[in-house]
């Protein structure tokens, strides 16, 4: 079931990522945008890396995050790959 949010580009769908907030019309979770932004990718650069997204969708995802930080941070933590499972060749120094 599709559920709208107060942000025009952000929805929840019970059958996609267990209802996690996503970009409307995609399976891209808000957390994916936030994680890119947190590592220093500018909002303007994100559509170059995720070409199925428009800049307005990226900014709306960041706005949604700022309004729901605790929830999105929880999704990020739940989906984090444990350090022990990351190949040492690609771990940050």
C-alpha cells in the first residue's frame, strides 16, 4: 500500500523496503541520498551518480531527512554493513 508523506517526492510503500521512506516512483530509499550527502557528495552531484533522480527529488529527500533525522538514522544503522564483513582492502584507513 502506497502512503504519501508531507514531502511531495517521498512516499512509503509497504511492499518496498518494508515501508521505509523512498523517492516516489523508485525503490531508492531516502537513506541512500543521506549517506551520499554525509560522505561529502554535494546534492547537485547526486543525480550524476543516480541518474534516475532529479535534483528536486534529492533536495526533498534531504529536507525529509532534516524533518525525520532519528527515523532515517535508525534505517541507516539497521542497514549498515558490520566492519568485520568489509573486505580489509576496501576499509577506510
